[in-house]
C-alpha cells in the first residue's frame, strides 16, 4: 500500500483535478490511500465565513455564495452531464453550511470553526472521487472521521491513537474489498467520540497522510507538491535554492521544527516510528524523483536556510535584580505553555531570558501575565533565520545588510534574530 497526499494547490481548478487523475493512472495496479486537502484557498475562505457568522450574517451569506460558485464552476468544467450524481452530492454537503446561516452559532468559536472548515475537505474529496470514477480510475470515497478519532481540542485536535487504530482495523476490510484499489479520503480532519468534526491544525493534511501510513503499514508515503521536492531554502525567498534529494528523518524534523513549511512538522514521527519512507515530489513534473526522507545515514552537506518573518523577541528579567534560575525559568515556561506558545529560540544570561516567538494576537495578554512576576521588554517586527549545516560562506551571505539582535550557534545550527532585513 502507498499513501499519496495532494494539497490544495494540486486540486485548485478543473485542470489540476485532471492532472491528479493523470498521476493516479500511472499507479494503476497499486493499492493507494489518497489523502486530499480542500481545493485552492477554500480553507481560508471557510475561515472567513466562520468569522462572519459571529459578526454579520449578510457577509457570511456572500462568502458562502462565493465558495459555492468556486466549487460549482470546477464541477461544471469536469462534468458535462448536469444530472451526474456529484451535483446532488455537493448540494447536500452545502446544505450543512446553509444551516449555519439559519441561527446564530451556539457553540464556541473553535467548535463552530471545525464543523464549518472541515467541509472544505469533504467537498474536495467528493469532487475528486466522483471525477476519478467518471474518468476510469475506480475508487471508494472514505469519510476519514470514521476512523481518525481525536479529543475535542477544536482547531488543534490531538489524535487518540488507540481508538484510531481500533477503528481503522475494524473497518479496513471494507475499504479495499472486491476490485477496489484506491481509497480517497480527507486530510486535516478527524472526529470526536460524539461525532463532531475536528481539525488537526492548519496545513495538517500531511500529518493525516502519515497517520494513515502508520495505520496501514504503508510501503511509502508521497506528498505531491508544486515544488520539485524539499529544497535547501524556500525558492520564493532565495533564488539560488537547490533540491535536497535525500534527508534523514532527523534532518526533516529539525528543518520543519525551525519553520520550513514544505511539510507539516507533525508528519515525520508516525512514519519514522515504522520506518516508512516519505517522498516529496512535484505534481507538475511527476516523473522526477524529488526528495526521499528515510532513516538511511548521511545528512545533507548543503547549508539549509529557513526564514521566519514577523517575530517577537521578549526579554524577561527579575524585578529585584535576581538571577534567572530554575525557578524563574519554570515560571516563564508555565506562562508560555498556558498560552500554547512555541519557542523558536531562547537565550539566557544571569539576569535575563530572551525568547523569540512568532508574533501573536495573544501578545498583550502574554506580556501582562509575565509582568506579574518579571520586567518584560519586547522587540517586534523581527525576523529569524535558521541555518542548518552552516559554513562561513552561508553566514556571510545571510548577515549582509542585517542588524543582528541575537545569535545562537550549536554544532549544526546557527540562528539569527535580525532587524531590517533587506532579503
Ligand atoms: N486545507 C487545510 C489547510 O489549508 C489543510 C491542508 O491544506 O493541509 O490548512
Ligand atoms: Mg493547504
């Protein structure tokens, strides 16, 4: 079994859906579990719709009309027969969103968000599954919420692995029974024990592919992207970026942890645990081999650059000239944990602790919380550069025209917090 994942960009219009069919035809005799994200920017649009539900129903109505128009335009291009079952199927799915307009939401925002936003993946998989069947690629549509069981921490739901494995093992026979070789399912979403929908965190479809690979002991996972594979830097920001043909799981985790967006950070762990290789390949040039991530030794010799904009540097010090020691550090981390803040870089001196985090709307509340026990200063509008496998040349290239606010080096990784980058 192979697991494939197609992201929003790979199904953003009718031509892209046809391209997915084209790729799948190359794997005719394989068993495939295909994970698909919402089409194009649908998740963002559904987010806006959810916000509008709480503010202005007229705006919400307009937004929903646009989301419908976008999906039906794709349908009309893919299916000539207006009586094809896909049209009813989509209308029925949209009814769930129409209902949202009937009365003000009663649940928390995050709960409503997940019920609404999860529909993006339901819509896209219905369209793709119908189209593939129509185009001769027989497949079965699977509702991933039937087996990916999560807690009810809406918008960042945590997978209940035990329940998920149990549910999957109980239903897997139905998925690939008879002639069926291909299952189409949703990325990014799961379900609670009370049958509510949840989401696993933005861009979480890669993680879904890896969860499914774990469950079915897949031979490999392929994430199909609009880039050639994993590059040593974001090609949109660094024009001399090169492809990395091989990465170890370890390198992949480090790169995504520091902010490389090519794969979701949670993706590696489940497949690493079962030693399943992960391929990152281009859906545009699908004969190229891209990048493989596995446990074979040998790290990339290439310096890898990761850029995170919009950083906030907090400088925290004791109110009475006291040292920053275990006590204060544990207090500082308790505050960060309570706001679910991830630290991108941390540096300590005797009297102060500097912490670099992504800028956040919770900023004022966090600072207020710290201010109860500490003096807090902050610096915003900063950027964080991380270089794995740095050398003199890569450092020189990076620090040109930049004011370095903070620097940290380990054997393999250099991190710089900078101001006024003219990147
Ligand atoms: N559709 C979701 C998002 O845009 C999940 C994904 O694309 O991976 O965040
Ligand atoms: Mg996406």
